[in-house]
C-alpha cells in the first residue's frame, strides 16, 4: 500500500483515507502536493521539500473544489519561485523534466496526465493572478 490521502466531501470534511497510487497509477502530474491534516500553505511547503528537495516560500493562489479521480477534494494551488537546484526524491517522483510554457500547454492535451492536473492547469490560466492577467 502506498501513500494514503484524505477523501473529503464537498464541504472539505474528511470522510476517510484512500491509497493515492491505486487511483492514479501510470499517470503524469505537473503538481507537487499532498493531503494530510495541516494548513494548505504548510502542506505546500512541506511537499515542495519532500518531493523536490527544495526549501522555498510558497504563495497561495486559489482554492477550489476539484471533482477528482479519487473523490471530490479541495485543491489549494500555490506557486514558488526556485533559485536552487531541484533534486526529486525518487520514492516520490518517478521521472521529471523541464518544459517551456508552450510545451506544458501542449502536454495538457495528452490523456496520460491526471485529469485533476489538467483541470488545475486550465483554472490557473484564467485565474487573475496568472502572469497573462498581470
């Protein structure tokens, strides 16, 4: 059994735990994240360090109810600007690559991406804090 994540209802109340790996096996994701009983900013910073080996401040962008593959859950999207090397934890990240914004946008049409990640990407593009809107 892999990493357990909280399953929540539409009011963000925990219903139980499910195995993340079983729900999204063999899917790509552009998001770094996790779901355990802590604040969204604390989780964002912790997951950034755990998954990518980077200690950097994160900035909250927005939160929305994601109709996820596992179950509905609240997704808080944050951003971080990195000025240090990324050293992914091989137990957390099977493969990684840097993509240009154009390449990332094109990759979102690939059905290999977790649907939740495609939804978050689309929402980030229309969010007022996205660089295209500044």
